């Protein structure tokens, strides 16, 4: 499976700097979907979380229980909606 390339148009829509050619691996895309649909099932040391945070697609918050939970940002939600329209 090929990585999802965020083309120049998508980069401008999602607010990435011009000329930046980021790619989401299948694992990163699957992790983003998992954060959206089952954030309590994500291991906090999962490697893909770092890349998703750098792209501001997720945020790691601390709920009252003390356990940090990942959540999809509005930018990540927009990306997931765009990907679902392409399929």
C-alpha cells in the first residue's frame, strides 16, 4: 500500500507550509482513524503518534483520571473527512 501523499492543495487546505511534502504512512492513517474512533485503545508509546502530533492532526490531553488520551484535532478531523470522500 502506498503512503497517502498530502499534495500542495491539501497542504494549503490543512495549513501546512507551502512546499512541504508530507506523507502519511498506512500505519499513521490507521492510527489517526483509531484515535478518532477508539482513543482509549491506543498505546501511548505508539510511534505514529509523534508524526501525527507534529502535523497537528492529534493532540494528547490529560483527562481528570490522570491517563493521557489522544484526540483528533479539527485539522485531523478534516483530513479524515477528505480521505473518506476520496474512497
